[in-house]
């Protein structure tokens, strides 16, 4: 009987997962060149030779109601991937964040004796702490991206290691990563609007962000706006709101799908929907306002479960409120504009904030997660490969 090729199943359900998984796959091509990778992913992973069974876009949902609405899709997808596990018997399953979908598949892989590497863990330090025990009982290796996360998984069986943060690795040795200098309120000012990577985030967050931009432009006549658009999202999600600003101020707004680091570097301040993008903006040393809106039911449930004083990653990593957070009703155009104006009106506030944000890079260290996670995958695969491969 012909021996099946060595394969590794990756599950990444959103744009950041696609980007971070792609870096690992790129490294695997060097340290485990015979391995074939397949599963759920996106364009970044495909560029590294990944076999995409399903695109990540239909998986990229947020909020309990949104997931429930698409439950039949998720159940079909799970059934399909369980079949892939059974038939292709990959040498490992690599779960990249996305816990609601990935945890059941991790448990299935465990029952099939397929080792599981979990990269970018659920935020057990914020809510659903029981997930730490679930990962600890079912994973073969847990790779955490914040130094403080290790302690939450140490009591359990699975080995855990802080591997560094992928955004720090992505930023690399960029000379642009230093703190920004305060701008002249009467001179050119660049404002970045980062509404999110999911359709429902754009619908909820872009209108108040544009409202804020209109208010700010009235006070700062040389302000221009760059709106971040994730690859794969339709232009129509952005057109009406961008046009609303452009009709008042022609030529002063641009919707761009360029990498977020690049877009943010060109701006002096930003309004960013809560999530990974807030940390990415912070690592650029750009003062920002964190904004978040969800349904009343989802927010009420989250509020009852979350015990942290902050929701924004820059503030959580720093252990203090470096930048303002505007949540639910506070995420109005007027309130967002007021918070941005504080940065633009005070040179001291702007530069002290930028300096603290740049300091987050040191807190996250200089490890390269693509290297460390790929090495962990290689070691696990080779230990479980019954002698077919040698170190």
C-alpha cells in the first residue's frame, strides 16, 4: 500500500489568523519541507502553498446571535473537517485562535490520537477561564503570545510556552516603529479609521467613525482620512460612508486595503475597533482611541462575564489605561472626536501616549513565533511519525 504523504491540518478563521498561520507555514517549508498543509485559511496561507479546503470568510463571524444565525453552516463545516481528519489522518492539527469552532475539532483530533498544536489561545484571562483546562487536557503543545498567559495554562498537562507575539515579529526591525511626534493642529493631520475585519463590525463601527471624522475636519481644516479595509471585504460596505465624508471634503478620504502597519504609519492618530488591530496600531506608536459596539444582548452577556478593567489590548498589556476606550453608547461620533481632539490639542499628552505605546514592544519581547511554533510542530510530528522521519 502506498504511504500517505505527511500532511498538517491548519484551522484559521479570520484575516489575522490567516496572516499569522502563513508565517508558520512559510517556516515549515524550511524545517519540514516534505509536509503538505491544508485546511481553513485565506490568501496569505495560499501564497505559501497551502491547500485551502474552505476559505475563512464564512467563518469570520462575531457575537452570539450572528453565530447562532449561521449555525447550520458551522455544523456542516465541522462534519466535513472531521471527515478530513478521519480520511487524511494528518500528522498534526494546528488550531490558530478561533476557539468556538476549533475546540470541538481539537477534542475530536485528541480522540483520533492526532496531536494538536494550539497557537494564540482564547482570552482566558478575560473570560471563560474553563477553556484553559480544556486546552490543557487536549492539546499537545500550547503556544501563547502574551507573557502573562503562561500562568493560566501551567497547572494543566499540555506543555505551554510563550513564543513571542506575531505582530512584533511582523513589525521586525522597522525604523518606523518609534513613537510619533505631536503634530501642529493647524497643519496636515492624518486620521486612520480601522473599523474591523468582519462585515458586522463595519456596519456598526464605520458610521460613528465617519461622524467623528466629519466633526474633526470642521476643527482641523487640513485633516485627511484613511480607512482601513481588509482584503476580501466588498467595497460596497465602505462606499456609502466614505462618500458621506467625500461629499463634504472632496479628495480628503481614501479607503485602502494596504497592510495596516503601512496605513497607520502614514497617520498621526487613529480610531480603532477593539481587537488585534488596536495592538498593531499601538506598536506603531500612534495614539489611538479604542471603540467597540455590539448588540445590547451580547454586550450585557459579555459585561457579566468579563472581569478586566479594560477591553483594549494595549491597555491590558500595559496594565494601565494608556488610551481611551469608548464602548457601546460612548462610541458615538462626538465622543470619539472629543477623545482624538485631546491628543491633537496637547503636545505633552500626545507624545507621552506615543512613548508608552512604543514601550509595549519591549514588554512583548523579541521572540519569533513563526520559528518557535514551526519547531514545535516539527518536533511533535517527528516524535509521532514512527520512525519515517529523522530529526
